């Protein structure tokens, strides 16, 4: 169901503030861990930092792997935490390879935005790149067609696209096997619409930036464990969990920055060869 109309705001001459947070990997149990880290704890730490340090947030975007097990309980717990720390803040979400649309559909709390949102002169598009039962991503024709329709419908709007999987290799061989496998088709669409400014994703649990044909491509750190950049094999990083801030201006200019929580002594297995 198209949810854009629910969230349309009319605001003039104000900077739009979007916070992307991603890959929280919550479980059905509150004690779900990833490499020893209790994922609910680190999500709460990130939400606490956002609540303490960010004001006037227009939109929160959770870019997939919200759950580690796809359970309805994990999505309800995710929502209750977000709504507790950041009440009355608009939330959008999309699915990752660890998510289960059935679990996301079974939530009992207020439903996040899922498809698209217009805020002032900006069009914000959420794409699903999940392939059932696989770690790689793919953008089905239906999603590429929906993206094309939105770009045609809002030709004067600057556009930000969020999805879960990376559409380009990020320099970590072990996770670059799980990119968007039809990224060529995705970029073929983007190349026709110069108002696309940003593509941002999660999945790779690290900060990454690249520019392709004037479109800035960004990965965002996870709210739980971090993966070390430029590693051939699975390697856990010691950087802290974090999120990404976007500030979008009416004239099409924008800025972004990754922000992380202050150091915590999480009991993480840093020498693990996988997760
Ligand atoms: Fe993922």
C-alpha cells in the first residue's frame, strides 16, 4: 500500500533532518546476541544518543536487518523501543536479508512508512532488495518500475533512495558477494534522472562513500557489530555502533555525517571468522 500521502508535510525553507539507522538484528528474545553483543542493548544505546543529541528530526529510516530471526516479536520490540526513545517521530523501514515480511506484517504497533515520502522539495524512496532465503540483494522489476514512476512523477524534486543491499562493491570481498545482483538495471534508471542525489544502504555494517555520475553512494554503520573496511575475509571492527545524519536543503544541496556512540565495553568476539 502506498503510504506517501500519510506522511506528506508542508514546510518551507527549513532544513530536513533524516536519521538513518540500520541492521539492529533484534531477536524474538530480548537476549538475542551477535558475536556476544546483545543487539537490543546497542540499539538502545544508539537511540539514547539520538534522543539526547538530535533535535527536529523529520524522519527516521531503518534500512533492513531490523530483525535477526524475522519474528513478529522482534519487530514489535524494535518499534516499541523507537517509539519509547523518539516518540512522535516519523519512522520508515524496509526489509533486509535477515527480515521476514510476514513478521513485519504481523506487528501490533503503529505501522512505519514503507514505500515513499515527499518532504518539501525532496522525494524519499524506500526500495526492497530482499531475495527470500538468500543473502544477496536484487531489485525486482516491480521495484525498478515503481522507482521510475516516482522519478517521472516528481521531476522537480531532489531524490534520496534507501535500500538494504549495496549496489556497488565496497571493497570487502566476503560481503561483496551479496550486492544487488542487478545493480546495472538500477543504475540504468538512475542515469536518466539527474535529480537523484543519494543512494544509501545498510547491510555492510560500515561507513562507505563513493560518487558515481554525481550520485553519492553511502553505506551506514550498524547499530550493533561493525565490519572492518577493505578486508578480504570477515573481520570485526572495533568502531562503535552509530547512525547517519542527512540534512537536506530546499535548493537541493545536502550534507551527511556518521555519528557514533561513545566507547562502551561490549563483550564482542572480535576474532570470529563469521556470524
Ligand atoms: Fe544484511
